[in-house]
């Protein structure tokens, strides 16, 4: 097991849900505008967003590298009387196929810096035409906020954080419905608390 996987297994193995059981606020606001279909949650951890989508009638699929995250997600789904398709592993080893999804939700999906753009491009192939991406993750400016308050969470290296330019480069074939850098207040479980800087992006695949 590599250090990256170990790190997330260690974080998720506690009984408590480390980012809480409620969906991310921005994701909740956006998903409620859409008609249910099929949706994918990369790096979904303990399942809070996938379970919320399933409760709205979406057919929710998720993946993560952490077996412990999956265990918590399945537990959360059962507690909410829904089911989600949750796979564990690296994206290229999983059996998703082209144009499979109507939506992809990238909520704090901070992949290692050297592969994050490549994963975005792989995910693009899984989204059908006119499909929607819902994205919220920490911006490069977030390091300034981390220096003041460690409890807000997020990666500590600038390469793992996002810029508006990177999102435009990674998703060039999208109609941009919304793309902004924004200061927000986070109150999500144990590890996302305080003021931070995020990139928010809603895009429709052309």
C-alpha cells in the first residue's frame, strides 16, 4: 500500500465522519437544479455527496483509493436507505465507460499534482454530451488562508491546488456556466473548518 492510500485509510478509519455526513453546500445547491440521471463522484471518500444525490433519485457511482472510505460510504448509504455503486482503485483500473454519466461532481477531489490534469481529461471521456461538471476545490490562493488557520484543511503544496486557468485548460470543450475564485466559510466535519479560497466551476460539455 502506498503512502497516499495509507494516509486516507488512516483518516477515514475513525468512527466519526471526518468531513461530516451532510453534502457539500455548493454541490447541494447545484445538484438540486438538475434532473436526476447518472452521476460520478471521483475521490468521494466517505460518501456524503453520493448518498445525497442517491436520495434525490440519481444513480450514483463513486470511486476512491481508500477501502476505509468505501466502508463508511456504504454504511452512510444504508443509514439513508439508498445504494451507491462504489469502487476502490485508480481511475484507469475501474470499469467505467465513455459517455456513461450525465454529471460528474468533483468536490475537493485533490488528486496528486502530477496526475490531476490527466485525471480531469480521463473523466471528461466518461461524461456524455451536454453533461454537467460540478467542481469545488481549493485555489492556489488558499495557502494564504492555511497559513492563518490550519483547521481549514486542504493540500499544503501549491501544485495540488487549482487556478481558473488550469480549469479552462483541463476542460476546454465546455460551455462555462460559472467559473470563479471565491472566499468561503467551511464547516464540514473535523477537517474543513474556517475561511478558505476555492475555485468553483459549473461546465456543460459541448
